[in-house]
C-alpha cells in the first residue's frame, strides 16, 4: 500500500514537474531569444521577469474560452487534450536517475514513447480538421504529412540503439552506456533522430504546421484561452520530452562523473533545450515540399544505412 | 535640378526627331505638341488614334518606349490656363519611358464629359490594367475592352468619382456620413463576390481539391492592409488576386486643397518608411514650375538625407523579408541598425520617421554642429553589419533554397509590367534614374548601379544589400564634399523665405508675408518630376493653374506597379513561396493606395 502511494506521489511529482518546466520554458525561451537577438525579453514581472509565467498564466486563464460556432465542438475540445496528455504520458518511461522515474524499466519503453508521439499527431490533425477553417486545415495537413514521414525514420534511427542494447527498456539502454555513450557508435542514428525530434515537436525550422508567415497560426489558428495554452504547454513539454529521450538514448542518461545523477540529467537536457531555442533564433524555415524530400530522400536512407552498418558490425563481432 | 533652360535645349532636337519619325511612318498626322516646364515631350492625340499611336510608340524600333510609367487623368473643367487648344473636359495622360536612354514621353488624350470612353491599353502593356481601373474609379472614365473594370481604391458603394472637381473635398462640404446596414451588408457581399467577379472561380469549378483562401486584409506577412485572394490546389497556387484600397487616404485629392507648401508633410506619409525621399520629387517639381534654383549645399543635404533614408528603407525590407521565410533574428538586428540611422536623421532634422525636411527652394535648416562626426561613425559601423548579414542570411542554405529561382521574371516582363528600381535591375537592365537623369547633383557623385542576371527573390534581396553599400559611398562623398553656402534659395516663391533676408529688407518681407498667409502663387504650368526612390521610380505630376494650391497632384508610386505583378510571379508556386515573393518585392501599402 505504501509502495503504491510512493509511486503515485512520484508520478504526480514528475508529471507536475514536467508541466511546470514546460511553462517555465516559455519564459526561458523568450529571455534566451532576447539575448541572442540583441534585445531584452520579458524582464519586468518579478526579479528579472521570472514571474512572467505567472502573469501569462493569469492572462491565459482569464481569456474568453471560445469555441467557434463553425467548429466541431467535441473534437475541437478533445484535440488539445490529446496533445498535452500524450506528450506528458511519454514521460512515464523516462529514467531520470537510477531511482527516479515512473516506469523506466517498462520492457517496451521505447515503443511506448514512439507510440505516444504518434498519438499526439492525432491531436494536431484533429485540431486542424475540427476547426473548420482553411488555415487550420492546411496546418493540420502539413502536420499529418510531416509527422508521419518523420516518424518513419525516427523509428528506424533508434533501432540501432536497440540492437546494441538488446532491449527496448530505457533504463537498460542507459545502463548499457556506462562505459561509452551511444553517440559514438550511433552518431548517424543520432542525427536523424534529433532532426525527427525537432520535427515531432514542430519547432523551427520544422514548424510548418504553424507556419505563421503564411498560415497565421496554422492548426491552432482558431484556439484561444487555455485550449491554446494546452497546445502551447504541449509544445514545450515535447521539447523537454525529445531532449530527455535524446539524452537517454545517446548521451548516457544520468551517467557522468562527480555530480549527482539528477544534476547530470538536468544539465544534459538543459543543453538540448538551449539547442532547440538556438535553432529557432538562427534558421529560416524550409518549404513544405523541401522538408518532405529532405526527410524521405536524405534522412530515411541515412537511418537505413546506419541500421545496416550497425547490423553488419555486430554480426562481424566488432560492434 | 539646376538649369532648366539647358535641359529644354537638349530636349528640343529630339522632340523634332520624334515628330519626323511619326510623319515618315505614315501615321495619321504629326501629333500636336504642348510645352511643359519639365521638357518632357508632350503630344496631344485624338482618342480614336490612341491605340495606333501607343502601339507605334511601344513597338516601332525608332521609338521603343517599352515601359508604361503611368496613366492618369486631369479634370480640366475649372482650369483657367488651358494648356492646349485640344484640351476638353477631361484629359487622359499616358506617360511612357524608354529605358535605354531614359527618355520619357507623354501622350494626352482629350475627352468630352459626354463621352468619357477610351480604348484600353491592357493588350499593349499589362500594367495598364490597374492604372485604368484607378482612372475609372477616380474620374469615371471608361475603358472600352478592359477585362475587369471595377472600382479599385474606393468601395463599391461609393457615390461619385473623388478626383473630379465637382466631388467634395472635405467632410464639412457634405452632410454627416452614414453607413446604412444595407450598404454595410452589400459591401460585405462585394468582398465575398470579388473572386467570382474577377473570374477566379468559374461556374463549373467543382474540383474538391481547389480551395479559395483569403490572405488579409489582416495577415501577419502582408506588410500592411492588403488582401490576397488565393486559389489553391493543395498548397500549389493556381491564381492570386490582390485587392487593394484599404489604405487609401486620398493624398492626391488632399493635394488640391493644401497650399503648395503645406502639402509637403503629406508626401512623407506616402512611402512611410522612406521619409524625406517622398519630399524629393514633389519639391523638385514645384521648384521647376516656379523656376527656383536650389543652392548647392541644399542639394547635397537632400542627397545625404535621401540616401540615409534609402538605407533605412532597405534595412526594413531586408529584415522583414528574411522574417517572411522564417528566420526570426535578423529583423531585430536590422532594427538596431535602423535605430542608428534614425538617430542621424533625428540629429539633423529633429524628427525621425517623417521629418518633412525639404522645403520649396531648399531644406528647412542647416546641418547641426558635429553632424559629420556622427555620420562618419555610422559609415564605419554599417559595413561590418552588412557583412554579417551576408554570412547569416545570404549564404544560409535554407534561405537559398527558399529564394533562389522563386518568383522569377524576365527583363522583358519587367519592362512590360512597369517594374522599376531594384526589381528591374535584378533582371540585368541597368536603369537607375539617378544615372539616367541625374537630379539634384547626383552626377557629381560616384556610385555604381548594382545589377544581377535573373530577378528571383534571392537577387532582389541581394540588390538591396548592394545598394546599401553604394548609398554608404554616396553619403561618404556628401560628408567629404559638402559645399558651404545657404541652404535655401533667395527667391520670392521659396518657402519659407530665409529669415535674415525677411528681417532685413521689404522685398523679402512682402513675399514672406504673402507666402505665409495665402501661400505661394506658383506660375501656371505642368511638370513631372521623377526620382529613383527606394522601391523604384516615384513621379509627381504637378499641374498649376496659377493659384496658391496645386490644380492636380498625381503621385505615381513604384509599389502600385509591383503589387500588380504578384499573380504573374506566383502562379505555380507554393503557398509559402507566395510569402517569400511578396516579401521580396518590397512594397508599402500606403505607397500603393496613397
């Protein structure tokens, strides 16, 4: 009984932590972008603007929660819930430290993560479709095409790691990296994985489903108040999720000298979150068809080749 | 713009040549000519001969006027000083340009109030389309054979044609404005029906893949209130139709009730990112009408300010264009640079965006102490930043795949559509008005005209970056060579008269008093004055009837032409390309609608 209670507390703690971290990221991103773009960013509310999140939350909660009369009301409401839920559920399998994690040793952990990210696509597509608006529809269409194709080689890229470990369990994968991080043998698996991860989180340069310059706000054009807030938090949560999985798969999870495991983990995902934000500050956005051909013609062959070479090396006994 | 007599002298033999050509080719008759103050050959043509004459001017190898700069009209009904015996109730004015030698020509067509119809020129120059629509909207002159003669700047429910002299000018000349619900509804329907009216939707269009999307008039990437009706197949663009007029303020009509002097601030707001660049053609035109010679120092101050504003405008263009393809940071960097440039403007003029610093006969005041140091600082600062943009944007692979080969047009198309400025030079046509007709002393300054060999989005951005470097070169020469002397002409019509003179002698005090109370009386005449503005050719066609206000102010802006080319440039491209294309043509909606 007490064990269940501890589990519950831990799970709640992690999920709450992730959501808060995601909300906090909105602030961190704006300050970092401000730094890189020679401007200040939000620095008025609280010390150095740290209370900006609180202000934003108050604002977003008190906005009119409006469902457009032309939208499909049930799906329209369900879509943001799907997005946020699936992203947050993805954290269930992430091993944070040897002791902290909800179900880190689930034997299909990696598949569970892939499944959850695939499910979150539905949220985006349904949002675009149920809004019954042309901009949202175009955004939803882009999201469907982009995420379905990028998932293909995301899945293929991680198989290399699975082959080296012999398990889908994320804690086993972390354990297998005690001596050497998988970034070394699996560098050509890491590249497509990270790129697909950016696409999954639809962040610039892969933010075509939103494509603000042509589509206004893409799939969430018609959303307001907390329904929009859920997409927003969902996007940042998926940045955290993708960063965590990248760290777990290729950067040795909590492993690291001197510092406690939790700190190592935090430092590593912090690095990737910063990288995601830097990408947004630096790169323009490719066109939809260019993005697709990049995925299918370059990334997919790369991940297949990586898979073949990994397999060949393992069979020959070197890997 | 110095010496008018020499200019007219240069033009005279050429004018005769054109006459003889027209005779030799067996055209109906040599066209009667009108004298104008600007030396641009002005021919009067009967409406029946118009098509033949224009065809001849465009296609005959001896004429070769391949660019249609402007079509406008003048309501002559209350004009005292008729320019020519053929002049009737209305006059259509066609302004064409030969880009090889920069020669311009004006053809005027008289129309009686009872028969306000002229043949359309859409078959000769595609850009005649919008110009004729504008003339119909503003003057009620019909164009026979025009494919889409709808109102352009005014709403469909508007009663009357605003630029006619019998149309009221100010709100106090009419009763209170009311918008009945039925009109409001009709306007809404008109907006909805425009795609069908313009022929974008055929009745048998039942393909479910085809979608009509409205971009704007309120959309983050349209740089102002512009509406684009886009016909999409998936994300591929089948057709686009720009819908303008949301930013129309009636600047031309306002011009007819302002004094010659008090219209200057209105010009600043036409292309609102280019500040004093807009004053330039207007004051030059008035000076030419009045025969005022501007002192050398004032001329160079004008060039200095205009080139700083060219940099400001190009920086804004660059930042927003790059943001349109999704790169979010450069826009912040360029606005930092623009801030530096605006500080220069502020130090010299005391204003930032719209200084209205030019005056008839000079500039408002002399340069402040220490101005050259500040300008030199800026000259040292900007090139490094431009190098950074080169590395950050122009060499960025994603930026290249988004812009190279996108929205391309040929030199031939550019000339036919009336594209001027960097957009024309990107096709390889080396035409810069500062070189073709050096005004205000540009001939004394050294600078190159950057060109490229294909006009796609990438090269149009490239042109602006290169032009900024050339502008820096010009500014540097201005700083080095700034002549001493007065900054305002000693002329009774110069506005306002130099203060020292006014306080000293009665001959200056009286004109000052008259100018300040009534406004200057500019001698009757007509003049066109063109400059190489930031976006292309900006022309003011001024008509004076010998009163304190202009009889007609025609403002030809480059953005108007450029916007019209969007459909041609974007058919077959993707929706995201459309944003890159409209970003790359560099327009300001206030410059389009005026």
